[in-house]
């Protein structure tokens, strides 16, 4: 029987890939990538010539059975997402679960995940925290936020630049104007930036300077 590797890839700076990740990607029989065009640039940079197939949220339900059969037949498969660790707000959970249920060995390599540096450099308590990922786009969004109004642990969210102002305005309503937050963008890239302050202060900053790049929002828990 083969094996499934979950391989983190850099969230920005290509130097953040690990030596072990490169080794696994080179030695695997197949790489499953969220976007083969994006991942193709990464593989080319590190001279990785392993065959690659597409595996994303729109086709994973259809391809999982075939991947499991291939691994059970002896193939070593490496799963990568566009950036960061697979299954963290990216495809990966369904395949991992299927492999575990089939008795296949699964090995997740340590590596890049955007919320960890954002949490650590936020200056907010990080001994206990809750990772929320992306909030529901429409249905269930207000319900989720209402439940989080009593959360005492530090909260972590992912958000796109197009929805940041809407989200921060909702945070004002749910958590209050004085709740401390930290917003990190373009982590590990040339224009990396972290803005800290109250919800209102950070909101005013991004109203004056529209955000670019993917964002991680860290919110202080209820005191």
C-alpha cells in the first residue's frame, strides 16, 4: 500500500518551503494540486517534475475514490494547495478522511500556515485561541457572529480584501468599538503589513487605504 502526504507550500516567500517538502514532492508518484497553474510555477522553481493532477473543491468529491484506489495499489500521493497547509480553509479534509477510513497511512508535514504568524505577531493572547477560517458568505453569517460575541478566546478569521470593510463593520456591531484586533496581509511577501488597534481604528485605516492581498484578522476575546 502507498501513502498520502499533505505537503504545506509557501504562503508567499518561496524560501519558506522545507527541504523535506521538496524531497517528498520529488519522490511522490503523483502530486494533487488545488490549481495546477499556480503550483506549476512552484514546482518549476524547485525543478520538481513529478506528474500533477487537479484536486480542488469543485472536483474532489468525484476524484477521491480513484485516488484512494491508486494509493491502495501502491502509489505515493502528495497533496498541496495554492499556499499553506492543505485542509486549512483549502481542499484536503475529504481526501484525508477517506484515506484514514481506508486504512491508508497519512503524513502531514509541518510547514507554512498563514494564521500562525498572524496570531503570534498580533500582540493578542495566544495561549488559547479559536480558528474560524472564512465566515459564511451570506446564510449563517450573522448567526455565527452572534455566537462569537461571548467567545473569551482570541479569534482568528481569514478574509478577502473585497469583504474586509464589511466584516470590520460587522465586528463593530458584534464586539464593540473598543475590541482590540490585528489585521495581517501579504504575510512573508515584500509588502507584508500588520495593522493593530481597536476595531474602529483598524477600520478607519483600511477605509483610507483599501487593502490588497489575502488577510488574516485576529480578534481579542471577550474580557
